[in-house]
C-alpha cells in the first residue's frame, strides 16, 4: 500500500451525476478513485451530483448505486445528495458576496459570443472567456441572469499527480465564471468545492475532461479560505469517433451480470492489465496492489512531488 506524509487522513470520493446509468467511462473514473483510496488505506465516499433537475433521468440514482454495489464497490459513510445541500451553498455564496467577490450578470450566451467576436480574440482551450461586461454594473433596464465570481491575472499554479505542474490564467481562459444561475440552481464549480471541503476530501481522482475545472475550483477554495485537495486526472474513454464516452453520446450501461469482465475492462483502460476469473474480493485486492505499484513508480519518476512517498506495495 501507499503511505504519504500528509496532515489529514486520506479521503477520496466518486461523484456521479444521475443523467443516465453507470457506463464504461464513468466506471473507469469510479475504479481509479476507489483504488487510490484503498491503496492509501483511506475512506471512499459517494456523492450524487443531482443539481441539474431537467437533465436528471428518473431512476438513474438508484441504477448507479445498484451497479456499483453489484460490481463490488463499498463506500464509507452516508451518501450525500447535492439536491439537499442548498443551505450550505447559500452560506458559501453569501460569504463570497460579502467579500465583494461575486456580482450579478445580465449577459446571454449570444451576447458573450458576439462580444468576443468583435474583440478579435480567439477563445483559449475551446472556452469562450467572459468579457467582463457586467463587472461594474448591469446595463440599465436589464435583470440578472446569473451571478459570477471575479477572477484576475494571477496565475493559478497547481500540480496534478499524472499530468504534472499546471499554470492556468483564468482571466484569459474563462473570465469571471458563473456560481449561480438567476433561476436558482447552484453551479457545479461552487457546489463541488463546498461539498469536498465539508466532507474532508483530501484527494480528487477523476477524468481528465475536468482538468479545465480545477483552476476555477482552486480559485474558489482560496476565496473561501478552505484547504484544497490534491488532484489526479485519469484519461477518459473515447468512442470510435474519438469523442468522450458519455451518457450524452449514448454510452450503454455497464453489464453488471458479468462484474469481473466489466472491472477488467476498466482496469485495462487504466493500463493495469486484466485479472480474470477470481472472486470480487480477490479481484480488488490484486487491483489495489497494481495501482499502488504503479503510483509508487510514478512517484519515483517525479522527484520532489509532495505527498506521494510509497512505503511498499502488494503484488
């Protein structure tokens, strides 16, 4: 197993959105977070990110939880549902507002895109940076469509355990970003920071499609004076067209009637090979050992990286 010189006991999590059943891509993310937690002898939490009601599929939460149980995942503690956490998000939002860090915005997506086009400035990393139109007040006669958090030119420097050192400029890449829509729903970026901090999450292991969200979340951690977690982003599965495998692209549900086959496919996607026909308990023991060994090797190849010192691995 892995041991790290850390000030807080390891706490990891898996936080699916109930917009469809568990598919192969989300299983890879779940497995990576689970193996990392177990390799560090830490806790693994489950959180249902059900803030976007219109996109939620009826019965998806129950389907996801059932699939994880059938596949042998065992979570620690109670399952948290974001739809029940509105008061916690409101408290954080009011703290940001009291500090002058957020402001109301009347801009539509079309207005933002038109403003960028007229500035003759190409979006960074596929984003359309908010041009700051409402930073100093909304135009007369307009009502708020969202609340945005202010960013500046200060680089957000952070380290990913796989990708390495990162330096993001939020002002160039995304601009002031939304933390609440005017119709009430809280934005993902704020909710995930509040929940990870409340649950004591020390390590976020997720797909690298969320690399672009990390700097925004670290900015919120700083403004709210909360301790940020470490990050590890793993490659996401793609379909035959090179598109991310997702519920939106029609990814089929994981076949839980053959749990070892499904788990082996996810483990192979993490470059840890297959294990074959053993009991679920034995499968997870072997997979955890392989993960620990791979992480120890990664640490040896990245001298000076914090909190990653291995203390021995199982085979």
